[in-house]
C-alpha cells in the first residue's frame, strides 16, 4: 500500500520483491500496526517524506533473505522493525547515547519504506529479536505504541500519580506497565467517550474523566498521547508543584498561550523524540514480566485506508493491525 502524495488514499500496487543490500535483511511481514504517526505522514502533517513511500513501522515478521556482512541473524528468525530505521553513528547525539536525536536518521515508513506490504527491507542493526511464543497481531503495537509509551513513561519520572491524556494504542499499553510498577493511573479521554473510559477502568485506572476535567487530586506527572496542543495547559494545571508534563507525539496542534503561573513552581514541560535501540532492549525485557495484553483490530492489507480512517475518526479501542 503506497502513498504517492500526502492527503491522497494509499494505492494497492504489485511490484517485484525487494532485495537486501549489504548490512540489510528482508523480512516477510506477518503483521504491521497502524500508528498515529502513519496518519501524520499520510495526511501531510510531517514534512518531506520519501515519496512514493510505503508507510508502517510497527512490523512483526520473519527474516527470509540476509544481505552481506550481517551479524548473528538467521533465516526464519522472528523480528520486529521499529520507527528508528538507521542513524549516522557519527554526530554528537549518536556519540553521546542520544541516537534518537541523530542529525541524519532514517525512519521506517517515512524516509524508508515500511511494513504496509508483504516484505520489508531493514538495516539488520535496527531490528529487535522477538520471542517465538508471542502472537504477531498482539506484538505489532509494541513496536511503536509500546516503545514510545515506554520512553515517555521513563521521561515522566517515577511519580506515583500518573495522568494519561488520550487512551488509545500507547496509553492502553503503558497503563498496564504503570499499574505493574505500582502507580495510580488517571485516564483522560474525549468527553462522552464512555467506551474508552470503560476500557481504562478495565485496565486498572483509579479515575477516569474527560480531558477538560480536573482530577480529584494533583498528579505527579502526566503524559499526552493525544496530539492536541490545547491539552498542554490543562495538564500543567493538573500536576502538582514540581510535576512534569510529557508530550509523547511526533506531531501536535499548536499549543495555546497560557499564564506563567501554571508553569511556575518548577513544573516541567518535556517532549519525546523517537526511540533508541536501548529503549527497545529494556522494554522487551519487561514485556513478559508485565504480561502486557494489547487490544487489536485486524484489517487485511488492502483495507489500510479503512484502518487509517477509523484511527483518524476515533473509532478504535486499542490498536489497528494490518495483516498481509
């Protein structure tokens, strides 16, 4: 499924199977999650995508061809491909452990072809080995919603009272991690979204409300998964003195002006950018311990536009996953 121009529907095409270059592997795709970042690419909200582009960066599959000079990877190995597709390894950020901020990166499904396809080419250094026993559909959302959720949770700090704004693919995963860590989860949803609020309660949230509501007690930290800039002032008002608000999306509508008073008292506002390979190693280590259960809705590959539309219009509980 190919995006030829932003703002247009994806097109189903048939092309010859890709071949891996040196240092790359080819993966037969078993499942590919549909992420809000894909929506930002398709809708033209992220600048300068490689066009035409095959979207998708929550990829689960098995290696079927290995290029030259690839290390300890085997044919048939089950792997995951995330958003971070390659880094330069030379800029100041790469050299200092911040490869997520690399000056010359490649991103899967944005600046290199992704997983809305039967096969995908990946840099062998940037794939994650996955256990054999987990389910493909259930694992796919972990490759971005889970990984970015994990990074945003770590950046939010270790506060006990955690607010999650927007209860979709990422929040429903991270709510489970937070509860496993012993935190209290406060879930904020669209006003009147009773299904999302019931879903949050089912996953252990101690309080649910709309994004405009004031929680019953000040929060230690809050994470914004909804790409709505107007929620930033609301979240700052919800956290205690010294509290932290984390914006977890790659794109967000403009943040409105707000009084300095709600930032004062050493409250912090931070953003999350991409992920590191270490994030992936750390996260997939705890996944079996937490016992994360993802809620997914599967679509055949040819219905990728329907999956994107359902995500765009808030018709999903959990995550959409394409199955070639």
